[in-house]
C-alpha cells in the first residue's frame, strides 16, 4: 500500500505518478489518500484500478461515493 500524506511529508504524490507506479508494481494494490482532495481521489480512480482508502476521517463517506473503500 502506498500512503499519500502530504501534510506530514511535505510532498504530494500526483495521480499520474500513482497510476504509473501501480502499472509497474503489480504488488501495489492500494493507496491511502490523505490529501483531503476528492478531486485527486477521483483522478486516481479514473487513471488506474487501484483500491483507494480514505486517510482522512472526515472524507471517508464522500470518498466511498466516488468508489473508494
């Protein structure tokens, strides 16, 4: 699982980068998205078939509405 938490690392992993890594690393099956951006989560969902988990409690339900788990 990849953990995208720019609030703690100071760097955001772009949706395109997540999709490229998911394509090249078959053992990567999920990303925990903690950017606070539903737009970013939607882009990830559109670019690849990786499981998107909520890393932000307040966005769990909205994330599930766009296909997250």
